[in-house]
């Protein structure tokens, strides 16, 4: 195909033909005459060397080649529109939209309630769907499965568009009246006790195990579980230690009367971050959602510093 001689207006016709699967409906939607739309379809067929739409009984259906083109054509037209058409100011108070956000237990427990309170106050028409973390974050974003993913920065390391929200550290959590841990937690005691590990990937080495391995040390993980919110029920009636994110540990300690101690070994913290699909970077709604999470991150930092 000679792209210089290709009429780019035909992309709009092609996109509409594939969505409407009807020449007459396409003509009506684009405010064209039916002969003009039929002529455009014939030009597309010649340029792409494909029938595009074929008759199946009383209806027209796209060819396999046309189905392959549908998503790329939609993305191209969206990119052109975002580039050439000035975006309308985003007013959360008047918008009706559902955002799909993927996050883990940490985000669901610490950040989503804050976002929900904010939406309740200023965006009555905006809803959110919270999903668990996908196996391949970048692929899921590129497919448009999520508007935003919030997780630790390491998990988002392959994503093209990310932003750090705030740093996080680790804290140890045990039950009240632990028979061997009352006022402080030494490294010897830490290694002698059994541990619970929170991991969505099963029993794999985490921050603690890697730090211990550097000193040729190891701990005994008795229980591995994927959910942070299962920790209180696991810790309260047992003598297990769990080492988790500090802000979550502080929350659980208050809500479930547990004890917190600083880890007896130096542990690198991690950053909480968000990621989005690159082609949606200029979408005013996604920009607004990102700004809300950024503001939440600043509040989290301020609360920690207070």
C-alpha cells in the first residue's frame, strides 16, 4: 500500500463499518450517502486487498483480516483525536464513569478507602472496580483491562508509565501477651520463633529471607498465606511473628490489639507506585485519577511525619 496516496478519512469509515457491520448504518452515522459509503468500502477493499465485510445470510460480517484491524484502527483514531482535539476540562462532579483499578491487599486496605471517601464527596457519578493483581501488569494495561495499577514499584518495574507515591518500611507484629516477646525483639529471639509469611506467590524468598541470607541466617516460616487481612486471625491465637509493611502493621495493631516491634535486622523498604497505559497518558479522566492517588500519597507521607 502507498500510504502517501491513502485517504486517511477511510480509517473513520473502516472503524464505523466494523462496529456497525452495515453500509446503511455506517452511512447514517457518518452523515454520508449510501453510494458514497459503498464507494469508500470498495476503495478500502482495493487498498487492503480484502473484502472487509462479507454477506452472511441477511447480515454483513467482518473478515478475519478486518477483525485483526479493528483494535489497531480504534487505537490510531483515539490517538489522533487526543492529539488534535483539545481535551474538555475534566469535572468529576458531572462525569459518569467507572474506573477499573488493579491492586493488592495493601492498596485495598490502605488506599482504596481514602479514594472512596474522596469520590463520595466530589464525584457522585464515578464508580470504581477493584481487581486483584494480574500476572503480567504491562500486558494487562496495554490491553486496556485496567485504568490504573497500584502496587510496589518492583512489581511495576516493566511498566512504561509509572509514578512513585510514597516509601514504605517493615515492622514486626506479634500477639499481646506473647510468652517470649514482651518489651523488645532481639535477632536471636526472632530466629528462634516461627513466622507467618504473606505472599501471593507462595513460599518464595522475600525481603526478610534475602536480608537474613546475606548473613548466612534463615528463619522458620510455619505458615504462608496470600492475604494480609488473614494475619490477625493467624497471629492473635498463636506465637507466630509476621513481618509486614509498617503502615499495615500499625493499622492491624490498633484494630486487633497486637504488638509491634522494629525488625531486629536491617531491611530495605520499598516504594508504593502506580502504573498506567502510555496511550492514556493524556486522557483527562486518567490524569485526574492519577492526581487523586498522588494526593493520597502525600497525605500518607504527612500522616507518617506528624
